[in-house]
C-alpha cells in the first residue's frame, strides 16, 4: 500500500513538473518569430549578443534585396543590395563592423556569424532592416524577445 501511494506521489510530482516546464515555455518554440510585411519567415530567429539574428539569405529575399554569400575567405560574408536605391551593406563573419556604402560602421556585436552544424550565415535583423529604411519592432514577454516585426519603407 505504501509503495502504491509513493508511486502515485512520484507520478503526480512528475506530471506537475512536466506541466510547469511546458507551461513555462508556453508549449512554443522559444526562438523569436521574424515577420516581414506581416509574413513569417521560414526560419526562426536566434538571440545572441543581445541581438536577434536570422538567416541572412532568407532575410535578404524577404526584403527584396540582391543577396550574395561569399563562403570563402578572405571575403567571407554577405553582401546585400537594394538596386533601386543604390544602397548596399557588406556584413563580415565574426567582425564587429560592416560596410554600408563606402563607410565602415562599428557595432557592439558581430555583424554576421555562421550557425554551427549548418554554416548558415546569420545576420542581425535590426541592423540589416534599418540600413534599408525599414521599421523594426520587437515584441517581448516574460523577459524574452518572442517576435520581431519588420515593416519595409514603401518603394518609391
């Protein structure tokens, strides 16, 4: 009898713990969703270095930018261009600076990193979007970034 009661106690405790863990995460993917013009990108964001990063190639396509990825050194990085406005940015892997037009811009975080295992180039959403004139809003709850909404500037 005591064994049965103890077993039931362990089972109930395990269910409460599992429910608490699932409830804490909300049963959702903890990585932030990134939306451009109201449409979610097929890749979730990652929070690193205090910034939300997403696949640079997917972000470039969503913002209707010409995007080129240079996987090999010495040029390793991503080049994004808006040909209609003549604006371009070159993000360097692992560096805390990038080139916007002919100017070098220093940041307090890496402008590009490669995701381990897949070598996917990951770029900071806010930096890229704002260089091309988009408005960026981050929605937070429970102290975490849950959604990043990018609204591009209307084309002229």
